[in-house]
């Protein structure tokens, strides 16, 4: 079971996505905006954040930026969903709100599986540093370095489509 922070200012969307994620056997913690989600992420360090884009106080893109700037949170994967077009946030997976629920479930499963595979290797590598040893994972499978937000140019992002 993974812990997921679900962020949306629309009650109906929170209910729908909570039900889907709980049926997938995940523990869901809900937030109504990015500011609340950032506070929760710092407190509990979730396995995944699923956030809406357009919200009051702090929108989803601002939440992504703040998480990527925080060394304690920058490795937490983020799925951004919106009824708007893809905002192209670096290091963030995007899925439209109107996507079929099995597509949403598939993306959540894929992101969490990838994250869980990478965590033990990173933990081991950060605990023991032996330059003469080969890395635990081939370079082709290693996680890319965290991407930084740049307001001056559009960055690449992974998308669900």
C-alpha cells in the first residue's frame, strides 16, 4: 500500500479519485489546495502526489515547483491532472481530468512501480559510497537527475498520452 496525497479544490473530483485510489488499496490523504498539500507532503513524505492544476492559494504547477525546490520532497513523483491543456511542468506526469479511469489507474500504478524500484537503490547508494564498486543499476535504468523549473522556457515533461 502506498500513501498518496490527492489535491483538488473540487469536492466531486476528490471523492471520485479517492474512491478509485482506495479501491487500488492505497492510503489517500486529501488536500484542498497546493498550500495544504505542501504542508502535508513535508509532514508525511508520501509515495505520490496527484494534484489538480487550477486551485486557490497555490495552484498545482506552483506546488510542483515548490516540491522540486525542496531537497526532502524533490524525488516524490507527481501526477498533474487538469481540464485545461498540459502545463508542461518538468518531471511531472500529466493526465486530463476527462481521461478514462482505467487510464488514470494505469498511470498511478506505473509511476508507483517505477518509484518503488528506484528507492532501494538510491537508499543503498546514499548510505554506502564506494567509488570502486559498479552502480546497482545500469546507467540506462538510473533515475534522471531532478529537473528544475524554469519560467523562461518550456521544459520537457512526461505525459500520459
